[in-house]
């Protein structure tokens, strides 16, 4: 449940209600807006059945929250969350673009990509160093050596960096090098990994699972937030359907649905959604028009020889063209890049 305090409620009234809740063995989450403070109640609300909280000073109303996710719920936190990755704000008035290779292959490839995307206007460098591939015989990533290249690219360009982690050992290595951790689609419901990522305090990019519902996705985010880390960015990357024309089916509708259900920022990955570079530009425009807070685009110096996901990766010229096509649309929507 949530307890909505009256506008401009005194701090002592808020503290009194908070104390009563916690004395009955429940947790509270305070969301203080410009006018109204909301007290989220986490736990078995039947413990409060003897307490008539509605009669206390400056309590406006009590609202039941039926969804199983609480901390990720917009009812608990009406104001949009802004997540900072280095000096880049996701969820504010900037449409943030993350770009880079699906897999970090070598130092030269990553540095060339970092300089190219920075020149084109990207905000964050992404790169895969732990690769959970469908086939055990596919390239699995450079692991910590790749992380060192990402750190070097960050120092050379000033771009914050994000990479996927697939295990506790990967997290322990990655936190020494990157600004944001990514939980991939295959690990969206690896609850142990979610909790461990949450404990790091680093921002977490949470991709939607291959066949996950939106509520399952938000419950996965709840694991990270409940571990003490509110800095979660959701990433729609397409879901598995009967359609075979694209690698996955990009669920554009997830953007407004998330905006209705949650305060967390959401970005879209059209590269993984389609698996076809020719579709990336138009779907990027569609995602921005739908209200996405950003995009994740795969870029490679020479996609024809990429060790991972070459068919969906953009060349440097194609990425620059995409960024140029997005700017007028972003401006029309009252945002900036």
C-alpha cells in the first residue's frame, strides 16, 4: 500500500506515520515530491489492520498496490527517476545514445569505435567482453582484457562505459573498469545475479528477457532495487514471437506501458530486436517517437568481419547518418541529444 500525505505535510507528521509502520515490522519507502510526500509500505499490510492510519494528521488517502513489484512502481515513486552513468543523465531531457561493438575484439577496434561514436554524438560506449552465446563454439569474449580496453577507451574519449556481466566473478572484475553493468536478456531472471549487481551500487541496465512479460521484467528490476540500488535503466530489446522476418519482435508498446507503470527510465535496442541493420534507423526513430529515454545501437568498424552480430551492426558512416536523422525528431519532441 501507499500512504499519500496532504500537500505540504509537516515533516513531523510524515515521521509519525513512518514510525507507526516500522514499529509494526514493515519497511517504508519515502518519495518526497515538490508538493506531496508518498510513504510506500513494503511487507504484510495485515500487520497494520489494528492501525487506522487514515485518521492521523495530514494523511490524505491510503491506496492499495496490487502489483508484486513495489519499489519499481510509479505509485510508490511518482516522479521519474534519472539515472546517472558517469556524467550522463538517463531519464531527463536528453535522448541518450549508447553505442559500440557487440563484442570487444581487440584494442584497435574498440578505440576506433569509441572515437567514431563520440564524433557522431553518442553519449556512452557499450562493448561486450563476457558473451553468453547460443553456441558454445562461438566467440565468448575477451573478459578482463576487454575490460582494460574499455577503461582505456573511456580515458581517451571521456565516454562512460557499460558492459554485460554474466556471473559474480564477472561483476567483481567489471566494477573495477566500467560505469554501468548490463544484465542481458538471458539473465533477466537470474535472481542471484540481479541481487549481486544491485549490491555494487553501480547503475544497472536491465534488458527484457526473450519471452518476459512487462510485469516479470519489472519484478526483475525490483530485485536490483531491493538490494539497495535504485539506479536501474530498463532496455527493450525485442521478444520472441512466431514472426521470422526479424530476429525478435520489437515491442514498441513497452515504452508507453513502462512510462505508465514505472518511474524507471527505458531505452530501446533496435539492433538486437531486428538482427538486420537496414531496420535499425526506422525503429530507432519509432522508439524515440514513442518516448524512449535513449537507444542502444551496435556499431563496428567493419561489420562484415565482426566476430558477433555483424548483420545488425552499423558502420561508422551509417551510425553518423542515424544520429543526423534523429536530431530533428528529438528536437521536435522538446528534448536534446
